[in-house]
C-alpha cells in the first residue's frame, strides 16, 4: 500500500501485540486540520482509519474509517486516503470515530 500512496515506508511501524496494529505516516494535511501530521492506521478487527496527530504528538485523533472489508486491496485504501487528502470530504466509507493513543516504537 505504501507504493500505491507514493510512500517509502520509512515512517511506519507495526505493533505485533494483540490486537495487531500498523501505523503509516502520510505526507500532506487533511482539510480542517492545518498543521497536523496525518497517519493511516490499521487495527486487526477495525481495518483502516485516517488520523491526525494532536499537538505534542502523543495522541492521534481518528477522523475517518474506511468501511467494508478489514483487509481491502491496497489500491482501495490509497484511493480513499487520496480523496481525503485532496479535500474530497466526506467520501463514501468515511466515519468519524474515537481518539486512539499512538504506540511508541
């Protein structure tokens, strides 16, 4: 999926503990969240979410969740994230959700 988004994968991490979680830093900003870094998150059982880092970088606030399959094709995730980043807000499959804490690592 990193290749679909044009990312190198250097700013990502996997938490192998249960539930399995993945964090991928994304270039760009989301409309309505200027100055906030953006990340894609994947959690076993929840699937893909897009979040913004709160000031201080210790907490992430999920602003949308991709509905449907928990493990959709990378192209689907990239297209969804690209629409959000380009200002096509809201997009089908979006859902606002709860804050998550960013895992150190």
